[in-house]
């Protein structure tokens, strides 16, 4: 039974990674597709490859997830908690994907973990939740918006005397690089979050000690994220690429460069699991505000931000209900 529970939980974790891929593929490529720097299929293929590469760049975020959010539960009840946490995250991913809302897969996962832990009666490390999830959740979009604004101002000043058509053509080429950097950062952040969950499952099942990530876990998580990315998330891509603001190539380049910089800094310097969705969305808002404040469709932006606030509680509630159902079934 323990082996079966482990296999099922790892399978659900990999499915979560797949949903993360198609839910968040828009993060890396929406701006490049909307400015016609890349065709949708070429953008998705590039993002899938870079996601795969990014997954192997580090392990700091994975260790943060597996160590600092909830107590590592033990026994069959512990596996049920992890299973319920993943179900809560998957359900929220699918709901927000259906409505085209670019919410955070990361915060859906953390919300699921907290909700399942509370329902299962194990410790939630609230100081860890605050330091590693809540503070970065508020800080990273603010940094993304301000940095996006500043980067765009610098670009406008540097190219103020350039031929607009030539500049746009150059930035369209440059966007290929910035989109690749964004996708690499997405792989670095999001594949590792699932790696952390799988390591927790292996620890609960007494298959391994410690928080080292086995090579097979890295490979399978990376492949599932890439497969999900290639499947594409067209609904969310439309929201990010067109509905917040109509982007041109210089703006797309500025937004992607900003978001990628914030993700690399968070991953390598702080090992902080931040939301790629929050960072790219806020960067797009900041870049758009340089044109004029009214150029950003703040009504759409408001709905997106509201979605960010309800992501963790909603995923937590689904995870808690799922754990309750499992408990009844297990008797």
C-alpha cells in the first residue's frame, strides 16, 4: 500500500508539473508572440527546450520547498497530505486556465500544502510561509513593475534618435534572446518546486534520507514541465499578450528582460520560490505605464491581481476538502 501511495503521489506531482507547464507557458512567450517576434509554435518549442535546460541549473528553490513550509509528514497520513496538496493546486490551475487568468501555479502549490497540512494536523511553519512565500509574493511584483518602468525609460532614451522601424526590427530579434532567458528562468523556478514535493514523498516513504534530489527526479520533472509548456496555454497567452496592453517589440523585450532578471536573482541569491506569473505580469504593467498610464487596461490588471490574492486560500480550501475526503475513505 505504501509503495502504491508513493507511486500515485509522484504521478500526481508530475501531472501538476505538466499543468504548470501549459498554464505558465504564456509567461515566457506571450510578449514575443503578441509582437510577432516569434510564431506561436516556434515560441512554444523554444520555451520547452529552455524550460528543460533551466530545470538543471540549481536546487536551492527545491530545498526551500521541501524544508521550510510545512513539517515533513510521515506514514500513510503524510502521503495523503501531499496528495491532497497537489490536488488543490491542480484544481486551481485548471480553473484559472479555463478562465484565462494568469494566476500563480507556485502559490497554488503552496496554498495546497498549507491547507492539507492544517487539515491533517501537522505543523505549518508560518515564519517560513511569511519569509519564503508571502513577502516575495508582494515584493516581486512591485520590483517587477518598477524595474520594468525604469528599463523601458532607459531604452526609450537610448534609442530616442533611432529610426523607429529599424529599432523595432532589431528588438524583434532581441526578443528571441529575452524570451529564451525568461523560459530558462521559468524552468529554474518551477521545475524545482515539484522536485521538492517529490523529495518529500520519497522521504515520507523512507526511500531516501535528506533533501538531495535524485537525477531521475530532475529529469522527469524537467520533461513533464517541458511537455506541458509545448502543449501551450493559449487562453492565458491572450490575456498577457494583448488584454493588459498592446505591446510593441521594445516593450516586449523590456518586460521579458526585467522578469528574467528578477527570477535569476531570486533563485541564485535568495533561493526564493517566486511566481513567474506575478513577475512578468507586473513587468508588462510597468513597461506599459511608460507610454501613458491610461495605456494599461487597469480593469484587466485589477482582475488579475485579485486572482493572485485568492489563489492560496482557494487552493488551500480544495486541498483541505480533498484531505477530508481521503480520511473518510481510509476510515
